[in-house]
């Protein structure tokens, strides 16, 4: 790749494990609607927008709701979710993330957030890391959900950096596809069997250094050809 100028981070599942709070809030909604929602089913909601998550939840419960009811249900879930995230603090930043961000900064590599969440700023504030980001693109700024590349392309554009000089860190398949469609390099964070198509997959940031990233990117095979247009 060209010289690395930008690292874009997904939030949920990469910087912090908010999936457990999303799960608790969706589960409470499911129970109120009269059905069970399991941790296994919660996997289907990772990286998916709030409205789409609700549609999947209703599908699981075999329920149909009007557009107006769906808006109210999503709002209700979000109120509970926000109650959980307001209890978070910096101890919940995933291992190794903070030193990695700091190292990028020290090397002059720009840092962006590329998240589907409309609560991203609240979470970054609770974690006390808002200031580390040169640009924050969240669910309030984009109209197309991942796997559309909008969220990542906008981050690069706002910083005036070409996509080919950017790398994305993602924990969800839809996000990996979005990064590839954006013409960026992508490092999956999590289980390699679930994160197919990423240029590389790392288990997390514990003991992962920028030097390791540069080595991986140097060796990355061009995968763009495998992506559907
Ligand atoms: C993504 C999460 O980052 O954000 C999804 O992986 C979530 O699970 C989505 O549904 C939207 O988040 P929010 O905070 O706007 O409801
Ligand atoms: Mg994620």
C-alpha cells in the first residue's frame, strides 16, 4: 500500500465491548414483547444499524409492527442502552487499544472513528478518549449503513487523505466489506473464521504495535478483486 496516513477504527467490538449492553437492552425489549432473546441471536446484531437490529429482533419473535411502533420500540431500547453506557468508564477500553492509539499519534498517523452508532460520542466521552480522534464519523453523519463504504470514505475525505493510504480496524463482516469497497486495507479484530476477506485478522490490540501493523500491510495481498461491486 501507499504510506499509511490514516487508521480508522470501528467502535463497538474494537475499542470497547458494548455488545453486552446492546444485548441487555434488546433482551429487555424482547421480554416485554413476550419472547426470549439469546446471546447467540445477539451475534446477528453486531455491526448492524439500530433499525435493522429491531427488524431482526421482531423476526426472531415472529412479530409484525407498524413503522410508528418500530420507531417507538427502537427509542425505548435506546433509552435503556444509554442508561448502561452512561455507567461506563475508561477501565472498559479493550486491552492494548490506548497504547496503540497513542503510538499512532506519536508517529503522526491520523486517527478516525467510523461507527454505525448514534451513541459513539457519548461512549468516547465516557472512555475519555474523544480528544485522540482527528475526526469522528458516526451514525448521525451517514445515510448508508455498512457494508456501504460511506462511513469510511467520509472519514478519509474530511481529513483529505486518499482511501488507499488508510487502514480500517473492524470486528464485523459488514464493516470489513465496507472497508474493502472503500478501497482501504482492513484488519479484522476477532475470530478469523468469522472475519473472512480481511487482509489480516488479529485477536485484539494486546501487545500489537504499529510496527506489526506496518509489516502486515506490507505483506497484504490485493483483495479488492474478491469484493462484489
Ligand atoms: C454498531 C453496533 O456499532 O452500532 C450495533 O455494532 C448497533 O450492534 C449499531 O446496533 C447502532 O448503534 P446505536 O448506538 O446507534 O443504537
Ligand atoms: Mg463493531
